[in-house]
C-alpha cells in the first residue's frame, strides 16, 4: 500500500516534466516519426543542456545560501553525478554474483575519471594549446 502511494506521488511530481518532453520531442521509435531521429537527438541534447544549466544554477544558489564555495559545490556534485551510476552498476553485477566485476568497476571508474577527466584537458592545454606550459589551478578552496 505505501509503495503504491509513493508511486502515485512520484508520478504526480514528474508528470509535468514528462508531458513537456513528450510534447516537444518526437518519438522516433514510432513509424510516423522514424525519419525525425536527428531532430529527436538535437532536441534531447538541448533539453539536457537546459536541465544542466538549471542544475548548476540551483547548486550555485544553494551553495551561496549555505556559505559553501562554488568550487566545493561543483566538485561534490560532479563526484556524485559520476559515482552514483557506477555504484548502481556495481550493485547490479554484485547481485548477479560477479563480485570481481563490481570491484573492478568501482576502482576502474575512479581511475578513469582522474586520468581522463583531468589528464585529457590538462594534456591538451600543455601540448596542443600552449606547448610546454603548466596548468595552474586557481581556487580559494583548493590547495
């Protein structure tokens, strides 16, 4: 009974957003819209960009209200945004009895985030954009 009530509340809260996306993005899996896949892709990307903008804006407002610097709020939400899907994937494979794969995913995703997420932009800066330069991190909250 409680689960049914929670599902109804969730549906009620998400309905306006689902309706907005349903009316603005053509469903290219239906035969009528199958040739509109590029428009579906572009509109989906624009919606993701808009949602990302509002999320960053709200995180900034919340951080400012609570007196938390932007850098700390950004790193915290970036870490949560990249770690939660990895955690869910690890839980799923662990429940299937693949514990070694879950541990490998947990360690590998963080190593990948550090080496690629930081290494590629910094590598581009020091090799392609300004050869031989160094990358300086300017932030009051980071040492």
